């Protein structure tokens, strides 16, 4: 399958023996000049790159107070060392969060602290050499910016911020990452990460409408560019393209249909994801988010709902307002933004959806908390809502559910191994190894509680798991979309599913008469 | 990287996707497939040809579901599923079949 060994899953998660340098070969493809220049970055490594890099570091330190605090406050206590999934999966000591930070910190100290300028050997300060830059490119692309280490750091140092800053500096001297930068360019040009043009999107949505009608007998719509719709759904473009994502999209459509909602997708802003966060570029992040603001305003919607996308929810929840707000043209009666899980949960609580849990009986579920949702946002306007609401929805549509171990869920959740702009084939080894802690926790509930499927609310997590699960002996379709489960359980009015449950529906007491028939059948049987 | 057939060179990116979509031909497809350790059969060609037709119309590869549905409709229901496509293209129908069909790699959270 590959030229590396898949880590072995044991009974419990071990801190690995150190393997220095074992992952220094891991480097994603470098962005081509055309991908770089489309984002306003130099096409290739600039001549005076050291000087430029330090200049850019200075700009970031001036504009991002948190970055300087993170660089200054580490006391080398070691609490973070065994918290990173990439360290746990690879054993490479430079994947310890503190060591990753130090690749940046040593250059910061040399150039921006008095001690580092005069007595560098005393404070671990070093110049930005070619070798260090090489380490930066390798190891800052072995951080999925999941922020698990920051949960355990007594100072709350966020390695993600440091890794974003390092990537931003590298972009500014001409060595960007192909995967992220090519995608951001595509979004600017076409409106989504896939590069799915409007006619293809329309064709795909029509196809899904046909599928739903075939399955339910109901003409559920997936409206595109409907002027004056009440809700704008912004979802990752993977929802239009990949499996099991598309089953989640079908779920959203059925929920909107059941609620009688007026909603639309926008072809101009047909992407929830914002890869600019991964490369740490405020300017790019603003430009990407601006499309959604513009589409919402142009379509005249009253509210915006986000589909299942982890970092999109973080960007929307934490940054939209300051990046591209105000969204004062939306109806203030609704949360802005709103997550599709909040929307569905609310309908369930108000008993607006008819749900047949038995439709998911062939599965026993667990739930993977996606890192950006878990550690950077909330839901339902209450602390911990981001953990409770997705689980509440799953439990409302499934009979069988088991959580994974406590130290691997909620804010302690392990990254899928493919977040932060690392979901690319050139990093397959890293992705497989980095998935080990999550696979270990999943495997435990598979063995002890008969779990068959894991649900997620992030496009990256879903794609990553369907790719890496086979390496660990699990089926690729053991990962499901949360709204796929909703889709299975929801009973639409007048649907084939309703008829199957209630009989033909010719008289009002159909439900009761079916129960009576069941009893007769039971006695006969 | 690049592919070479009878002295003619076809440029490709780091992952083996050809850079000039217009330069694709069936011989090149066979060569790319060989590189992917795939021997092209009639079934493989059914998928590759569909991908190219769809790309001609929409300038993008079809979504996985669009592909499975179309293949199922055209060539029989037993072929209209993901498992069948993975059996032909073990590295994933979207990416591997696109490479052989000379189309750009689909990108994003997929």
C-alpha cells in the first residue's frame, strides 16, 4: 500500500520512543509561481529571503500581540510534549509542540530580544539559516493547527498561531505550499476549492434532487441562487463532490424541506472552507470570507447557516464579524452565524421533525469531535454546546451510540491527522501516522462496544478518515456525515418512508391500525 | 516529471497529472495507467471516456455520485457503485481515473 509502516494499534496509547529526524523528509509540494503570484506572494524564493523573513516576522509581532506572548512565555515545562498526534504517531521529537515552536522561537529570540542579540548562545537564539528554513517547511507542515497542545499548556500557548505565522512568512519569501495556495487561487477564480463552475454545480444539485425523489418519492429541492430566499446555506464544496459528504448535504436538504424553509445555495460563494486560515494570511482570509458576505447581501437572505465544515465554523464563529462584518442586513432574531447542527437540533427540540431511529439500527455510532469546532467555537450559545448539540442530534436519530474514551473527545479530541492544510496525497505518510491516536481510540470502542461507524461534522475529517481507515484495517465507509444519519432517519410527509411506517395513510388512524396489525402478526407468529 | 512516447514528451506535474490537457491521447492514457500499475481494460475505458465527456461539458471532473450514477445507467446497475470503481482504480476513482484521463486533479477537502 505504501513505502512506510502503518503504526500498530495497542491496548493503550504509548508515548513513543524518540526517533530523531524520522520525519524530516516529509515535505509537501512547493507552490508553483503561478499559484503564489495569484495570491500576491513572490513566485519563488526571493534573493534576500533572510532579511525579508525577519521583516515579515517583525510585522507579525507588531500586529499579533498573542504571537509575541506565546514566544515569550514558554517555560519548557514539557506538558505539551506528548499531546500532539503527529508526535505520538511518528516519535520525531521535532513534532513535540514545544520543539516545533522553538524552530520559530530561536529565530525570534535572535532578532527581537536583547539577550538573543548579544548572548545568543545563552538563550538558544539562532539565525534563520537555510537549514532552519528547511526545518520550518517540513515541521510547520506537520502541524494541523488542531490546538490540542494548547489545552494542556499552563500558559495556553497556541502552536497553531506560531505555525500559521511561519507559513505566512514562508509565503512572503516565495515558498508556499502547493495544496493550500492552489486551492485559494481556485476559490478566488471560481468560488470554491474544487473549482466547480456554476453549470457543474447546478447539474450536480439536479442529480441529487433526482436521487432524493427516487428514494423518498418527494421532490426535495436543492435550490441554487434563489434571490430573496430566507436562508443562505454555505457548505464545503466537498459536500457537492465526495462521499460520504454528499449524503450529509442530502440530509440538510431534507431537514430544510421538512421545516418548510426557504433556502438557497450560492454559486458565487459555493464554499464554506477558508484555507487562508491555514496559511495564516489575514488578507486572504478576509478576501475569502468577503464572498460569503457579498453573496448573502446580493441574494437578500435573512440568515446564514453553515454546513458540516470544521475550520469554516471557526472562521465564521470567531472571525467573520471582525473580518468582513457587520452583517447588519441579516435578521437579528437568529444567531449569526448558525451551524446546521444547531438548526436541526432546534427543530428536533420543537418536535418539528419526524424521526425513525430504527433506520440507523444497522449501525452503532461514535462521534469524532473535529478540532476547530471543539477547541475554537461553541454552539447553542452555551459553553460545551459544540460537544452536546451534535451528540444530541445523533442520539435523536440513532438508537446505538457510544462515546470514545474521555481523554480523546470534547476539548481533548485528537485531530483526524489531515487538518490545517495537510489533506494532500504528498503527505500520506504523515496523515496515516498522525491518525494513530484517533484510530486507537476508535478501535477500542469498536472492540469493546461493537461500534461500526464514526460520524463527523468536518469535510476534512471525513475525507481523511475514508483514506486512512483502510490502513488500520477499517472499512473506508465506516466514516459517515452526521446529517447522513439524519437523512436516513427523517420521515418526510407523504414519503415512501412514511407510507412504510404508517401504511397507505388512507385513514387518519393509520398508525394505530398498523400497531394493531403488528400485534396480530406477533400473536400469529 | 514527464511522460515520453516515441520520442514525444508530455509534461506533467509532481504527481503525474499532465499539464496540457489538450495533448492527451489514448496511448498516453495507457502509459499513465502503467505508471499507476493499472492495466487498461474495456471497463477502465468506460470510466475514462465518461470522465472526458463530462469534463468537455463542465470543465471539471464529475462528483463521485454523478460518476457512479452515470456508469450504472450506461453500463449496468452492478457497475453503478463506489466499490466497483475502487476495484478498477484502487487509489480512488476521482483522482486516479482523472490522472489517466488527462484531467486536472480535483482539489479541496476530498
